[in-house]
């Protein structure tokens, strides 16, 4: 086996922090039939063409993932609610081709999935909306797991307000951070900007177990884990949209896919760095890097389970291949992987089979 392991010990095909823009998305596209609960996903099974990858079989006689080989068994996927719709859609396509394979897919949050499911060895894959942390990696290795990283898509994390909030259309990253900072913790909109209403904020965001929470606090508030306490946190991103929709003075943030899935429910705020023009969240802006809150999405595979489960090998191959398909944008609302990223992920997979 060739080991493409970085200095921090995670086997991966790309740098942990490198943000490579993906190719192939030419416009902003809305979600078509994607819901965000356990029966969420995107209903896009028709896009699952099951084309496999031809001649790169795994040496275990399990074929090429093209639907001609009978695969059996179960696959447990834990982790990020942000990545959940992708995993669910790909899982549905895979079971359409291999009906004897079952999936157990849950929304635990990136950190909750790592801590409670993946590190104890109970899941095969953990979805994550941020890179694995050093402490999580150490806990994995202490438990005999070398997690294998796959970068699969890009998100444009979206700041949202109520549709009736006609006083605000754009904000700087620093202003958003000021609203959510535990040190400033303004009580009213007017405390931040005197032109805004003298009405109390009602805040909705990600739970502390979420990778979105980790990303938001680090990139926006300025310190990972630092956030005011008087907000409603959840792993259910659709509940964030619903909460903001239900209060005129609400303010929140959620993955772009969940905003696109609720286009009439809440209003997106254009975001800027200080001194720059504000940019509205979109797939184009995430792809180009113009949008300030663009971020990569990942999944991690338990190396031991990959070695032991040929069905898991074929699913990971299929997951990687489908991450570059157009439905990731058109049906879900993320930027798909580029051809180069897909190939890099496939190379990483083959090195670890």
C-alpha cells in the first residue's frame, strides 16, 4: 500500500487547508425537491448513472461499481448535517444499483459524529463541513483509526434575515462577528447600527457539535468556539430557516443548500470584507472565491473498515465519482468537485485499498 499521509497524520489527496476552486458550474441553480430532514435529500436518483470507473477494480473481485456485481452489507455514515444531503442522494443512487446494501445515515454534526460515532469505531464514514481537528485526529489514532480524507464540494455559508428586514441587505464579516461575539453581544439592531431598528436580536445558528459552528466562530467571530450564549443552536439547518422566517428581527446563518431550499422563507445578506464590495452568496461566487464565506466540505473514511469491507470500497469510489456530477449543484446547492479533485480522491482511495 502506498501511504500518502501528510505531516499531521491524515491520509489525503489535498492539503487540509488548501481551498481549490472547482470547475464546471456555470450558473446559480436552485434546489429541486431537496428537503433537509431525515427524509430530506434531493430526490435525484435519476442522475445516478452508475458509470463506475472501469478498470480500477480493487483486487477483491468486487467489480467496478457499475451495477453488474451483487454487493451486500450495511454502511454507517455519521456526521455533518451540511454534507447530509449529498451523502443521502449518493446513498440512494447506490442502493438503486445494489438493493442488498443498506445505509444508516445520521445528522450528528461534524464534531458530534467524530466524537460519538466515528472515533469509537461505530461508523464507516464521517461527513464534515470543516477539516478534522488535531485532537480528533489524535483520538482516532489512539483508537487505531487512520482517517482518510476526501474533499467533495464547496459551500457558500449564508447569513440570513427575515424577509421583512428591509433595513439590511449587506454586512461586513466584522459586523456579523460583532453581532455574534460573546464580548460585544449587542442586544438590539440599533446597538450595531443606529439606522437599524431598536429591537432585540433573535439569533439562530448551528449547534456546538456542528462543523458549521466551528467554521463560523473561527472565520467570523475570530476564535473557534467563541459565541454569545443567547441564541438557539441546532443541527437541523431547516429549523434555522424556519426560526428566522418566524421573527421579523431574527438573524442567523446556515449552509447555502438549505437557503436555496427555502428561497422564499428567508432573505440572504450580501457579505463583504472591510473596504470591499459586498457579494451575494452563490455557487459562482463560491467557485471563484469571491464570496467571503466560501468553504470546502469533506468526508472521512475509517481505514480499517475500508480494508475489511469491499462494499464500502465500492461505495466510497461511487461517492467520489458522483461528487463531480452536475446534480451536486442543480439538485442540492453546492459546487461540485472538479475533475482534478475527483481524480485526486480516486488516487487516494486506490492507495488505501
